[in-house]
């Protein structure tokens, strides 16, 4: 494996280690990773989640997006990315997992779960993350947060990691939510030189995919997203957000960033602050 040029201090589950990889202490420490956040502003939303791991999603030896991952609920808090027009291809049949959520000394790139298991026989891979078998016959889709349709190859391939999916109601995932993603594609192509996007999940209180009497993956109550659209000079020109109850209600509700902030605040005991730098508002020059 090619060496990773930067050694990063990683704080995960209370253990401090010096490793080379994509599980990082802070997104801000990695320039190639923090660029997925508008003006390098990482939201405070979810930062205090117990067991949260910060993943700079590495595939083919480069980063493609960032994920704040809840290692207790086995779902992402959010994924952050920059929109790219898709050129087709890249729909994986494989599902990747994060090796460093198993062992911090393992490889610094997402890997096919099957082959990672072959490389480490007898080691359980699912202590801190969901596995493909968790979703099998669960009645839920592997619902992308960062959608594969918002990327060109190879970033599109990289979205097929189980750290970027949540149990999503099939009717919602295959109808209203995918239509919403398609509408965002049209909007981003027509009005944005660049679009910065956050897509997240609100965990349910006590609704889980259960396997062998073990609670394996939390089934989110809500799915949400937010975007900041900028022009060629990096100046904000449009923003917005959306929420969807993760049920067969099959409805996506549109929001302003201010409204979305208020929605998310219901699920936090501390002020959540801005999702984007300056709330994705243009700075007025004096």
C-alpha cells in the first residue's frame, strides 16, 4: 500500500493514537478534507455525539467527502460533500466499510467488507459500524446520505460505503427522496458554480434493525439535507434545506436554512450554531 504522507493524531473512543489514515481528530486538520465544508466551516451540529468518529472518506488514495459517524448508533450524523455533475457509471455492487473503525492501525482507505474479512479472519468488523448483513432482509434500503448521483466517477463509487448509508424506508428512498435529489441536481447545474451540501439523519429513540437479538443499526426518525450554492467568486447566491420523516408518508418538506436550523435545534440541548459559514449569506461590503 502506498504510504500516506501525513501522520494524524486520532481520538476515537477515548484512545489517543498516532496513525496514518482517514479517521481524524478534527476535519480542520486535513486541508483536503475540510474543503468539503463551505469556507472551511465545520458545523457544530453533532460534534458532541458520543462515540463520534470523523471520517475523511478515502478511495483510490484520495479523499472524496467527509462523514461524521456515530459509532454507537452505527449511522452517520451527516456527510458533507461538493456537488459534481454525474457522468454515469460507478454504481457499485460492493459495499465498503471503514477499516480504522475496527483497528486504528489498519489501512487508511475504505475497503470491500468481504475482502477485509478475508484479510483478517476471525476479527469481528461490526463493533463500531454497520455491516452489509445488517441490512439484508431488514425491510429497509441502504439509503445514501451523500447520493451517488451527485458525483462523477470515482467519487460516485466512494459513496457506496456503509458509513454513508442509513436504514431508509424503501418507499421514501425510491420515490420522494430520490426525486428531491434529482431536483437538487437540476438546481445546482442551473444556478451554482459550486454547491456545498450536508445530508444527515436524526436517530430514533428506540427503533433498531435487530439481528440475533442484538440491536445493530438505529433506524433514523428523520433524514435531512442543507445546501449552500455559490458563484464563480465563491459568493453565496442561494441556500436551502429539507427534511423527511423516515416512513411511508413519502414526503419531503422544503425549508430555509433558518427553518432547518430551528428543526435541528429540537434535537440538541446546546445551540447548534451555523451549518455553513455566515449561514451561507453574502457579506455586504461597506
